[in-house]
């Protein structure tokens, strides 16, 4: 028996029963950089120091989550219907 559980409602999904998989990737988007010849000649020591200061006190996991996170969920049929209707619920505030 390889029963799964819906990650949204907790209902058991029996083997052979219709099941949906949700894969979510969240990653930092960077626009293409325009690098000029002057940029290449400039000393970037200060920029690098500022970047390192921003990273101070953050764990490796926190730094990774700032760049890339992925999730995978199993959904039952009812939750799949609800999910595709509103995949991005509005913030509570
Ligand atoms: Zn469900």
C-alpha cells in the first residue's frame, strides 16, 4: 500500500485515485546587466564589502532561500480545483 495524503486538506489519497502534483519554484529574477567598459575598470571593493555586510549573520540556508526555493505538493482532486482557481491568495493584511 502506498497511500498518500493531500498536502492541502490532509485527506488520504488511495493508490490509483486521481492525484495532482504541484511544483513551485521561487527564484530571484535578474534583469540582464548592461556592463560598460568603465564598469570593468572601476574598483568594486566597496560594493563587495557592502554585499558581505548584508550577508553577515545569515545562515547558509537563509542565503539559499533568498535565491532559490522549490516546493512539491500532492493534492486531491477537490484541492486541485480550488488551487488552480486561486493559486496566489491575497495577503491577509
Ligand atoms: Zn485535498
